[in-house]
C-alpha cells in the first residue's frame, strides 16, 4: 500500500474516533487551507482543545440537543450585551436570543449560570438564561406573596391600634381583637388552645355565620360584630368601626355599640372658638362629637379621638392621664367607656 493511502486511512480512523462519522477530507489545521498532515505529526501531535470540543459538540447534536437532554428552558430572549466597549466586544460572539453551549469556553465577563447545570433548576423553575451577563437579566422576578388576611374582618392590612396583632395558627389567621369582639365566639379558659384560647372550630363557625351578615358601614358581607344593645340587629367589621362611628370597649366583657346606641360623654360643655387639640395643636370641632373628646375632670382639655388613642398607646394604663390637669383614674375610665384602647404597658 502506498504511503498517501496509508495516511488517508489513518486520518479517517482518527476522525471516526472523534465524531463518529467518516469524512472525505482530513481535519483542517490551518484554518483557511486544507492540507494533509504528515504521518509523523499525526502520531505525536494531539488536536487542540477548541477543535476537539467543536467536533464533540457537533457530534452530540448541537446546543439544541444538549438543552433538551439537560431539561433546560429556552435561552433568555431579553438579554442584551452592555453598551460599554468591553461589553460590546463580549456580545459579538453570541447575539441576543442565541443559545450558548454550557460546555463552551467561558469568555471574559461571562460565566455559566449556576442553575444551568444538569439536574438543577433556578428558584423560579428552570433556568431562564444560560449565561450570567455583566448586567442584570431582564427575566421577571417572582411576585412577592401578599400577606394573609384575617378570616373575621377579611383585611390583610388593618390598624394595629384597633385590631391588635395578627395571629396565624392551625391554618387560620385572625386579629386578636377581631376574635375578642366577635359575637358568639367564646374563649376557653386555657389560653394555649388554638389562637389565644379561641378554638379553630369555633372560629370557622363564626366565619360561616358572618357570611350571611352585612356590615352597616361598608355594606359588605362577613360582619362578625353585633351591637350589644337589645333588639338591635346592626353588624359591622372591626376595622369599619371608627369610620362608621361605632364604639368597641377594650375591657371585659368587650361590648360593641352601633352609631345609634354608642355611649356619649355626660359633660355639658362646648369648646371656645379657636380651641386647639392639646396633642396635635390642630383646631377641634365646635362641639362634642365622636371624633372630638373633652376631659371629664377639668372640662378644658380638648383633643381628637385619634390623638388621644395614639397617646394612650404610648403611655399605657399606668401612665395615661389628662394632658392638661394630669388627672388619671377618672380620665382612664372615661376613655375606656368611649372606646379608647388603653394597653396595660406601653406600645412602641
């Protein structure tokens, strides 16, 4: 056998071992010219890493086949190379929307996405893109989970001074005072049962009952609080109480009153013209109302309901007193009757 024929046979076997296919032409080692490699160089010189990787990649079916085998999603269509000169040079090798092989050599400034490895996925599903670019990927971030809503008032966000803290247990979520003021919802002696002593079964019964009751303030169903006045059938939500002029007394037995039957101050006095609230220094109304209160002792200290509520939350039961005459006991009793929440200790 002639020397050229032996060289062709040897090169064909070498090509078959790399790609699994036969070719009529020997491997191109000069880039632009196809030249036969001497037999001595074929035995001693191994193919370069880039050429071997390219041949193996082509034999494996290309990037699309590798993505299907690895279970990866399609490449991110929204990625664009940075506008800087270095980023533009980096982006010349891979246009937007073009799949990039995971085994391709890493370029300067581009690194394989960690979630693109075989058998792994990103926290939002499969990998959104197979390269981590110098700038942030344009794939959307997962939406933030909305907070759980109270099953009794159906509010996810409510005034904590009115509704108290929100508890979650046994698959239920409810505000503390939504449970205390709910009609026909009784608390167990053991406060460690359920939600502060309220059994989940009893809470679900109260929710089912409230589905047929409509709030006298907002008109929506799900009202769990009924006016304690005899023969009064008005129901309302706890967050709607302040808006509708309802009164809830934050002391046992936790009575609730509608706007028609709510308690009023007994003192017969009207503020002088130009009287300001002693807490916020803003003008008050010209008479006693649901939102304008007066000290029952000195009868000269006027303030807004929201202002005295905030003052009571910061002062607590042991330190609350009239901002003007500094009287405490009678002032605290009057505020509790009028529906001002006075915690035992300071809040915040």
